[in-house]
C-alpha cells in the first residue's frame, strides 16, 4: 500500500472511565503511548484528533473535531478532511494492547477496492481499528447531517472488507471503557 496516515481518535465523553481515556495509565504509561509505540514501526505520520490540551505533551499534530459531539464518526470525518493520503489507519485511543503485528496484518490484507477494512470475529467487529478511504467523506458527511452516527451503518453502506479473526484474537483489539475493564485487563495480564 502507498502512503498511509495514522489518526488516533482521542475524543469522546469518557463517561464510563470518568477520565480522558487515552491518558489512563496502563503498565505505568498512558494508553496513547502504547498505541503510538505499536504504530511507529509502520509510520511516523501520526495525528491525534482531540480538543483536549492534556495531549500537548506529545509532539504529534493535534486536530480538533470539525463537527463536535458526533462520536467516532465525527472524529473520522475530521481525520479524513485533514488527510493528504487516500488511505488512513483510524484507531481509537483506548486499545492499549494493540500490536504492530496486528496493524501490519490489517494493512497487508487490505484490498484497495474497499473503502473500509476492519477486523471481525464471530462475536464482534472492531470498527475503530480500521483503514478508511478519503473517498468516504461525502457518505460520512451525509450520515452526520442525518444524525446516523452508528459505525455499523456506515460500514454497511460502502464497499468494505472484513478481515476474519479467531475469538481468541479479540483480546489485543479490546477497547477499555471503564475502570472495571481496566482492572480486569490488569488481572488477566498478571
């Protein structure tokens, strides 16, 4: 695949975590730093979609949401508007176990005909670990205008590719949304 820009979505209300999710500590480092570590072997073109000044300690470009309060779809819209590459790797800020190997698998299996490529097992899809084409902009803008913000609805509307994974492979792709989930993660890894 040609050039790829990586966007990490650091927005969201974090209502269940009760603090900024990307900055939650896991193994003595914020989630965001675990994700950046996984991404750096792939590219140094990393941009954060955030309105939060707490991320200013990181040297990467921060881009505020163009249209606020539209969930992940609003973040993806902002990312694609600000991208100079056709394909973009979109990641949420709450996946501290993501690995370079999994991301490289996603990139290597991506079919250029697909406007969205994501992982899915029998039980769940991972729409916020995916490759998104800049061609999606009008479709996403229309969805936002119609307040149709469900990621699954977007994926169903466009040419997409699902990379099948085993149930056991869900674990490193899991997003951590609450203190209880973080506690479970720490227990599972100890």
